[in-house]
C-alpha cells in the first residue's frame, strides 16, 4: 500500500488580474489534501483558460511541488498572465456581402474589448 503525499502549503505568485478569491474558486487544492497531480493540472489549465477568456491569450500557469518533508509537498502556483490583447477593429473581406454584414454586426460589439 503506497501512501500518497499530502499538501503542506499552497502559495500563489503573480496574482494581479484576478483576486485571490477568484483564483481559489478555480484552484481548490487545500492544505492537508492528498496530493493529486492530475487534478492540479486540470485546475491549472482551467485557470489558464480563465485568463485567456479575459484577453490574456499568452497566459501561463506553472506549478512547482517540491517535497517539503517526507510525505508532504509545498505547492507553488506561478501565474504569468502576459499582456492583455485588445481588439481594435474587425476588417472582414469576403465575396458574400450578406454574410459579411451579419458577421460585422455580431462582431462590432466586441470592438475595443480586451
């Protein structure tokens, strides 16, 4: 019977665009939890997707989990959002004028969004 390590601490670095509470709704791993690397990777990917949905298309979330003491890991979650991407203008060029008008109408609400 192999004992899986437990999480001894969870630290975040690079919290700027999202609040601690917003990030904790996505990264739910807590001190004392059994360390589950697959779950942590899924949650880190979800956090990265959240940043991308906010316009940080180059966002990266890295996880470090050195063994603190035998049977325990310290989690460090490094968030690097990068620069926000801003859509200034859509320029649609196509031969189907009707489709171009519909798409331009739908997309115009996103102009000047982050």
